[in-house]
């Protein structure tokens, strides 16, 4: 399994396995800082999720989801100290319409990633930060996260009953904003607790939170060479914000999967 490097241009094919693992994202942050990165797969017309007719939930379309992209998704997870996700993800997980929260290396195809984490001195599983203003988080779904620290970042005045239920189950709830969780407060929290690499796997709302605050460092985007249309869909970003400058870091053509793997550095807001 290999891919063709389009940028920087190379005539040699590169193995798909370890394509992202070699980035060593867990070692990129300067002392006292954290590297925050996000990842999506989208159709050529920009759809990352469509509304399911039966459940009403938005999910990655089956027509673009594939094992080759998922391999790279897992490689990004393997390099993370912590994953950033949303309460919505756990509500979907509770309904059975979301994938499990990336237990790294638990499937035979990804066992090498568990070994790699051990060799790098990382914990067997990443910690998890859940961003939620409502605290509408099914306890059963959260309690499925074993052998890892789970935090919930919420807002001032969040529902006291829900907060108490979470804390009584051993989950630490932290205030990180008023009205909505602030991206700067999230980054400060990660640094305070010693995290060096954070993998954001939530939807476009939290992506917006990080981008608008200027705290997202890198975007990994798989573009599947298909057109999906549909009138109810999500893209990688929603909401108004100042434009951000993005720089292409690397681009790979996956012949077998009919998709392009892109790596982008987020340079900050345009002036």
C-alpha cells in the first residue's frame, strides 16, 4: 500500500503505513506549549457529514469512509497525549451511531501503534477532553472510556445537576468560559496539565472555537474524489470568524483509495 507525494514533488511512491506516524507530533511542541491538530475526511464538494434519514444524526457518509483513511486517523491518534471531542459525540455513541472513541491499537490492524506508543513512552491510551456547555453527556457512554483520564470543559453557570452527576462518577468538570468554552482557555488548560499533543476529533463547531481563537496548529484533510450533494450536511467549519491563513505542508495522492491526503499548517489570522 503506497501513495504518491504530489507536494513536495517526488517521483517515488511512499508507504501508506507510518505516513503520518513519522511526523512525531508528540514531540513538536516547544517547552510549555501544546500542538493542537484536527483531522477530517471530506468529499470533493466539502461534505464531512450528512444527516441520516432514520436517526436524524450527522455522520460520515459510508461512500467516503474507508480503511486507508482510517489507518491515518489512527496514526494521528497514536501521537496524541489527549483527544478533544464534544458532548454530541457521546450522545451519538450512546445511540450506537458513532465509532468508539479510538482505543489505540485494540484491533489487530493497528497493534503496531500500541507498540509504538509504548516505545515512545506514551500511555497506552490517550486522555480525553470533552467540550460541552450543556453537560448533556450520557454517563454510560463516557464510562466506556477506561484506562484514561477524562475531563469535561464547560461554561460558567452550567447545569448544576448534570455537573454533580459527572463529578460523582469520577469525571473532573472545569469551567473554561462564559456562554461557550473559549479556545484560549482550552489551550491554557492543556498546557497547565502537561499535555504536549492534542488531537481534535470533534465537529465543525469546536473546530471553529479553536480556529477563531488562533490555537489550532495543523489540519489534516483527506479529500475523497467524489461528489455527494445533499441539502443537509456539515463542512469542516461553521460560524463567522476572521479569515485564517493556511499553508500547504504536504499532499499525497492515494491511487487505491481515490483520495488525496493533505497536511496544512495554520498560520493564523489574515490582517
